């Protein structure tokens, strides 16, 4: 009997020893606290919440993200004051990095490769009616007249509010392409301007607007179905764009009037940026960052829900729950890859 009890105890101990590492590897981040940051634009909140949830499922205690301006984040992550964010736009953000940034931090994975689009869109039926291919077509009398909302003789463009980076690029375009006499960039609050544009489209009126992706705008007005991306006449970069001039023309864009298309704005990859020491100490987090990726349409759809009123943090967390439920195989494969990296 004594030998039997000893055998049972040994077997039980073996099961504990066997299960212990397996259970531990399921939560490789257990006992570690992480401080993320988050961009100040709400179109980036969804992917931040998804990555934070992934780290939590890997056992990390993840603090509430700090909402930071770009330049402040990049300085903070290099110093190690925050560990990562999901909102890097490259090469757009390169000019905002502090000196020797890559000694202390780096980019990982692709949240959306070539997902950071910016450019001009026109209602598809009017692209076809007037054969609009580029901004130069707004110099034609019949085109300008069709898009003139206020009777000033210029085509009205739903543009960017004062102080936005895109406002400066649009002003550059108006000047270098000699469009100031032909196009009127309307600089009202962007959401109000786009709400009016959407209403005009639904009424059958021609629409002409600037936008970026991810954004609710191109979920409501779908490129290729409702609207089309149009070209700038030729690539004439601003000084700040010259380092990425080759990324101002891009191929494979759905709903573009040509392939490739000259957008006139730098197309960026949306990437996770993290402190190198954090990455070194957390192979599971690194691997999750590397494999995490989202279809642009999923971000646009979620952004649309936020625009329509579901914009509280509780709403965003519910959107995360729903996305994970719909994409459980993909989600679980990312977690499995992260757990394997930690072994």
C-alpha cells in the first residue's frame, strides 16, 4: 500500500511538472506590466485596442494607453517611458523621429501595408460623364461648373481644416498645378464637411473631396462603386515629401482611375513601433506585433461605427470582442505564434 501511495504521488507530481510549463507558456507575459501609447486620432483606436487585448490574453498586465502627439510618442518610446504603439505611419512619420531613434526603438510588423492612403476622390458617375482623370480636368469649364456649389466659378473641394498637415499639401497642389483659379478648397470642420458631401452624394449631386485611409469616409463612399481616386497632374513633391517621392505613385489601389495612380501624397505603411529593450525582454509580444495585421476594410467599417455614435471606450472594446469572434481562427493563430516564440 505504501508503495502504491508513493507511485500515485510520483505520478501526480509528474503531471504537475509536465503541466506547469505548458500552463506557463500559455501566459508568457504573466507578471509583466506594459505601458502602451495611443495616437490622438480616433481612426487608430481600434487597432490599439486589439493589440492591447492580444497582450492581455498572453498574460501581460496592460495599462491604459497614453494619448500622445506623434513627436512626443517617438521621444517617449526611445526613452522607454512607454513601450509601444500601433499607430506608426511610415515613411510619413520619419521626419518626426528624434535623433538616433533607431538605436533605442524600431518598427515591427504591418498593421496595414500601404494602408495609409491620402488623396482626392470624385463621384464615379461624374468621373465617367466628364472623363475626369486628374486635378487638371477641373480647369475645364464644364467640369468646374458641375462641381461649383456656391456660384463663385470654382469647383468646390471638401478639404482639410486649417492647421492640418494635409491642408499644407493641398495648398501646395493648388499652387504648383496652377489650380487656384479653378478649385476652391473648403476648409470647414472635416466631419461636418464630409457629412455635407455624403448628403450631396445621396441627393445625386457631384462630389469632390480629399480623404485618407483608414477612415469612415471610404466605407460610406466606396472607391470603385461610389467614388474614384483621381491623379494629380504629375508628381511635384514638397520638400518634406522628397525622401519618399517614390511612394507618391502607387499600384493596385481599388477604385483608382488609373493603375498606377499619382496620389500626390506619400502612401504609408501603418506599423507598430516599440522600444528595443522591451522587445528583447518580451519575445511573445514581439511575435504578436510581427504577425498582427488587419484588412483596411475592417478598420474603415469600425471607424464608420464610431462616426455614427459608437465611440466610447466601452463601444470600442465591444467592437474588439465582435471582431475576435468573427476572426477566431486568425486570432488564435497569432496567439499561438506568440506563445511559441516565448518557449
